[in-house]
C-alpha cells in the first residue's frame, strides 16, 4: 500500500527538485467537474467499449450524450490504442478519453500492473495538453490504482515527465476504497 506520507511528498515536492505540476486531492471528481471547477476531465480507458462499471460508467450516466460518442468507436480495435477521444460539452469544458489499455480491467480475472501502456499514456497526455492548451484546468482520477497500488507511482512519474516540459497543471483525485 502506498503510504500517505510518500504520496504527499511526491505530490508536494514533485518527482524532481522543482515543484510538482500534479496536485492530489480528495473529493468527487465528477461533481467538481459538473460544478465547473475544472475545464477538462481526463479518463484512461481500454480499447474495449464496456464502460458501465466504475468511474467511466458514472461519467456516462452523468453526461448522457457522451455514451453515444464513445460507442461510436469500435470495441476491441487496438488501432485506437494511444489515441484520444475529445468530447466538447459546448460550454468550454471537455471530457477526454485516453485509450491507454489493451485489455479490459473488468473483463479479465488477472489484475496485473501491466495494463496501462506507458508510452501511450505519455503520447495521449501530451496530445491533450497541446490540443486544449496548458491554461485549461485539468483533472483526472488516479490511474491504475486498482490493479496494483504501486502502479500509481509509475503513472505519476509519467504524468510528471510530460508536465515537466509544459506549463500545465493537473489535479488528480484520489480514488476512494483503493
């Protein structure tokens, strides 16, 4: 289990000597996004279109038109690995689905830390920041936390690497019950 002290040290101090571009907070990421606290909600998903469970399922229930757009992508199409689906809500806010996993977490019985494709995560995150601009307030949940709690530290390192070259900041919401 990741200790709170270690996580807070990484988040406050960053991975290197300069200030971190990632801030971790508790709260309800969906409700905060709905209230307009963030301009961009970034979610990591697999190449399979089975999103009725978990945080993505909750997002789809809160934003009904998004399901149809996401279902427009072909399930199991590995060509979309490393790509993003940008959904403009029409009010300056965006939901972005980063296709960073080949397998479906809920579909497999083996929960390993190898599910997130880190080069794809890096590519997708760079594209999100470049496309929407570093001045946007961006939020995302902890990615990979249910597969292996230490996996989150690897994800955090990739996010910090991307943000080291950009003036963007991302608010990461802790996943409850992780």
